[in-house]
């Protein structure tokens, strides 16, 4: 799904969110969680092809583009 920074997206329940961190070996998953209920989240980073960064719990989490829907 095409989306831009500043847009709201709907993320259904049971979708996995990820956080990353840099290491000497490259970027690795720091943490992940599966949403228990649907959320409407703000896109804060939309540069990557397969994922977008969303604001969740005060931090940037990443979600697969295929799992989100634009809020109309």
C-alpha cells in the first residue's frame, strides 16, 4: 500500500510490529509484538519498500505495508 509520512493508517489486530537497532553486523530486530486489537497509527517513516515506520507507544515501530490500510 502506498502511504506518506503524516498519514494515518489502520493496522488490524494480529499484525506484527518490529523495532530495529544497528550493530556491527548490520540492522537487527530489537523487539517485536503482535497487536491484540486494531489500531490507527501515524506514519512517521515511509522510505522503505516493504515496511513503514509508525508511531506506537512513543517510539517508531515498523509494520509490513501489506498489513496496513489507509484511513479514509
